């Protein structure tokens, strides 16, 4: 939750600033003000002790920012021509990214286009500040929640049986855990959808799958893909919370709409590490290729050096896939032998077995 009292105070609106000043606040040490227009509050700033306060992307009357800095406040200016709020204080919601009917005009698409072409010093700084802000917001959001990750192929289409399996996996895991994914299409979308509908009658899953199957992929139309997802959200407006952690590094793949909180990063390496880090209840790996294999062994590396109390379970689903098609299991098994992680790596054939293992852990 956001700090609203004590040594650290977060201020996001002029109304909140005014309310606190009216209640007698005059020492602003520890305050962080995000994007507040203070251009008409010169008198209040002049009469307050601003030393130790931080002003992120705030607007000041002429000369006020210099006076604030001279008095010991820290002023971090807004960065122009940037489509995202680099000082944002919360994770994205679906309507933040998909804020227009046309995907090409949406914040999600505009941020991706900017990330591909903005190479100036201000652009680089803006991306770093944005990702740091997402770090902070994600740490706040995950506190007190028990997360389990689902990794799998992004190329899976909505009309494939494996997509339905991933939906059932998310629904099973979502009963007792918060499900986190990489946030893209394919298995990630399916797991977020299942988690959102966790605890509902199986008929709800079938109905949602039927709606989505009419638009199997975001090719050729992202709008149609988004529209079918919105139809599901309209039919099932109340759902369990879930997390996705996508990246604009793969911005040609739109973020799925079924997570209730979206931590979208520009830097993929940061996103990959954090996605594995937050899944303290373990990770289930559905059949996948290069990206999923990378995630398996990145997670395995963390578990390899962990003590017994810190190992997070790893469950690979699809015996034939992980022993023959992409034989990651024999290497993972050999790597785990004799380590604290040995009893926590599993190979199963069904998503139901995977859910049972995670719940038992």
C-alpha cells in the first residue's frame, strides 16, 4: 500500500497537498510529490521547510524550483516527448495500456514505437526512471501476496487444446495463489485468464474459451484480438487478481488483458530476473522453446545456489516435450542432483498434477 503518513509520505494530487498544508503541515521532509502542479502554490512552498522533500515531475511557478533546491529539496524534472509517466507510482491496468480503440494509437503501441527509435540521452534516462518506478510499484503490490509463476510458449493460439490446458492450469493455481506470467499472448494469456476465473464453474472457462477461439491470434488484427478479450471481461467482470510482467522489448506482441496488475518494463533483462524473483511459491513450465528453456535454467541457477529454505519448486509439464522434443529435463535433473533443490524439481504429464504439487508445497 502507498505510504500516506509517517516519515515517508506520497503526494499525487494538488488536493492532497492542500489538505495536508491546511491541517498544519510545514515540514515536508520525507515527502515525495509525483506530477503535482504547484504553479499556484508559491506562497505555501515559501512558508514550508522543503529540505528532504522530493518533487518528481512537478510543475512550479517561475523561480520556485530553484528556490526549493536552494532550500534543500530535490527537484527531478519531467522529461519531455516521452509517452509514459517515468515517475508513475502504481502498476498498469489494462485500460492504461489499451486507452484507445485503435491499437496503433494506444499507449502500449506508442511506448513500443518510442522505445525502438528514442536513442537520445533523455530517452535512455526516461526508460531507466520508468523501470525503477515499476520496480517500486511492483514491490508494493507483491508485498503480502504468495505468487506462483506460469511460463510457456508465446506462439500458442487460442483455439489449440494446449491453450485450454493452460487456462485450466491458471484456474487451478489461482484458487490458493496469485498467478504471475510474462504477460504476453499464448500460454501466458491463457494462464492469466484461468487465474482470473479461478473458483468458477468449469462452464465459465468453456464459455470464455469459446469467445476467444473466434479470434485465435493477434495476427492479422490486434483490435479483433483485444475485442474478443474485452468480450470475456464484459461477461466476467469480477475476477481474481493476477499479475503479468511483459516488456516493450517484445512490444510487437501485445500484452494480454487478463491480469489485474501489469508491470511492464522496457529492459527485458530486468523484467526476466524480476519475474523469476517474485514467484516465491514456485514456477510451472508449460511446453515451450527458446524463451521457456532460458527461463527454466535461469530459475534453476537461482535454486542451485539457494539453501533449503529458499528453494522455489519447479514443475515441468509435458514429459515427452521436456525429455524428447526439447530435452531440458535430463540436464535439469543432473544439475539438481545432490543439491537442496533436488526434491523440488518435478516432471509431470498433466496440469492437474502440477497444481497438486504447487499446492502441496
